[in-house]
C-alpha cells in the first residue's frame, strides 16, 4: 500500500505553510561564512561581533536545524528582531509527502519565485536501507539534456536551483525524519551521527548538477562542513551525464565522490541514449575519469549503467564495458530501467541482468544491481518530474499496468 499524505488536506499543512515564507527577504541558508558575515554587517551587526555571530548562526542553522530566529536562544531578542526584519531562514513549502510501501519517501517541495519568476516545484527522495539512508537531491527544475530513457529529460529546464534551495532539500528532509534535535532541548540532545536517518547524499534527482556547478559546489561544501551538517565527502556522490569540462573541478573544488551515467560503451549508442555524448564523446569522458583528483582503489568512480532490454544488455556489451573501464578504479552500478508512461524502452529481463552482473563480477568489479525503490510513488531513478507536469490519472494507470506487466515486484 502506498501512503500518500496530501498536505492540501492535512492538519500539519498550516504549520508547514506558516514556516514557508516568501523570500522577499534574502535567505541566510546557503551563504558561505564570509557572505553570512557581510549580510549581518549590512543589517547593522557591528563588525567586531560579526565573526562570533556567524559562528552562532552556523550552529543554529546547520547543527540545530532551526527554521525560525526565535529559536536562537543565545542571541538577544533585539538582534533576533533585526535578523527577522532583514532575512529569512524558512523552509520551502511541502506540497506533498508520499511514503512508499518499501519505506522510500518522496517530497514535492515548492520554492517561492526568484525575481520575476514563478514558484517552482521539485522532488527529493529518501531511500532507507539497512544501516544507511540516502537522500537523492535535485539540482535543477527539469533538465536541458534529453537522455532518451529518462522521464526528467522530457521536462524542459525551468531554472537552476540556488545553493539555498539545494541545501533546503537536505534540511527539510532532516526535519521530517527527526534528524535534528527536538526544539528547545539543550545541546546534549543533538542526534548523534550514527543515529541519523540521512547518512548519504546523492546528487541524482532532477537535473544535471554540473550545469549548475557554482550552486551545487556551494551547497555541498556547506553540507560537508565539519562544524555544521558534517556529512563526510565520502558519503556524498555527484552523478553526471558527462559534462567533461567540469569533472576535474568537481574533484578538485568539491572533493565528493563521482558517478558517471555511462549506459553505453560505444559512441553510436551513447549518442542516442545520452545525447551530451555528441559534445563530449566517450574518449574524452573516460580521459576525464582517469584524471579525477584523488582517484584510488579506496575512492572509486561509480559507473551507472541502465539495463535496457535488447539495447545495451548483451554479454558483448558487458565485455565492452570491462574493456572501456580497464585501469580505472571503478564500481559498476546496474540500474534496472524504471518505466514511465510514453517510453519506448523496456527493462531487461531479470535473468539477463543477472548474467550481465555475473560477467562483470567475474571480471573483478563490484556490480550491485540497484534494487528499484519507491516505484509505486514514481520515486525511482529517472521517474522524477515536478508537480507542473504531474501525471494525469490515466497516465498513472498506464504506468501501473506497465509495471505489473514488466516486473512482478511492482
Ligand atoms: N543528471 C544526472 C543526475 C540525475 S539522473 C545524470 O544523468 O547523471 C540519476 C541516474 O538515473 C542517472 O544515472 C540516470 O541516467 C538514471 N536514470 C534516468 N532515467 C532512468 C530510468 N528511467 N530508469 C533507470 N535509471 C534512470
Ligand atoms: Fe538530465 Fe540526467 Fe535525465 Fe539525462 S539522465 S535527462 S542528464 S536528469
């Protein structure tokens, strides 16, 4: 059974909406420490106090997770009022929260307009697993790229998300999952790292993160800041379809783990599946992977490979894959294709996927088959699309029929 919390008809709605303030005022979330200091000074905080105030705010925002200035207990009432007057730290509106029968959660968040723009909606997914919980974060509203097997690729790019909006997905998910201390409790009640629900972050939601490099960088540096959200860079993975010029910078300037959406081992097929390949062909992509900063057996690149029936799933393809990746410290992640209404692709048969995985395993690569998660709420890879393009009921029924036909587990 799928539990769907439609917050338009839910008593928590008013509470959640009350905290979602239109950002006519600038947000303090997503600013670097230096920017935060400048913002405070511009609001009248004396320069000599700025550094200390930045430290205090950083703690409230990223360790305690507060979303209201009134909760900042060690800051004077006057200063809180000044902050309130100039800035916001509100969360986005949660339009919908769905919980899949496998525990996967999907949120539809609405962010207020930027400038003359319109409000935008994006999806964020939480995947609980034995011993860890992964949050799948979006970097753009829609995507400019048009990978032929991806649902998000059928949605036009609306805009890049800001660093604030990228971080807000993590902060709001942690609110909802109970990863921040209860309001009003002493410091000692901070949820310890090993008890947290969100242990890993993947930039694998909507959009191409390397087409929004600066905002993604800023957000991930804050997410991994040791005095704040403290996620280890080893537990953050950025997935790219292959924006070659930004790959080195990702390792050099952000230092997170890299995943490449490979999906094909020759240019002809990759041109069709991942059209950015026409701009940055496989030879350039593989060269950029070999040069990824910090690459070692302990820090491998993950190559994602979607299993498409009769398209890229033969043993010949598996052989070509091994040949292509020779010498690169790599993990291969086989993703059973997740269907969506209107697609012409089908997921490979389970037996074919297992044979493919066995071949790769025997060649010495770890090759986990990614269990499809949250398919019943369209939360699986490549199924994300925002409210503006939310499925009509008839599409949902078609999808369910497809899933039942193609995959017993759906
Ligand atoms: N734009 C980035 C990150 C988001 S997509 C990228 O392309 O890497 C996250 C992963 O899901 C990518 O590997 C993508 O190729 C894969 N994916 C997209 N659509 C899918 C689908 N329908 N079924 C399975 N995986 C899909
Ligand atoms: Fe964009 Fe990634 Fe989907 Fe390709 S797979 S269309 S890059 S979100």
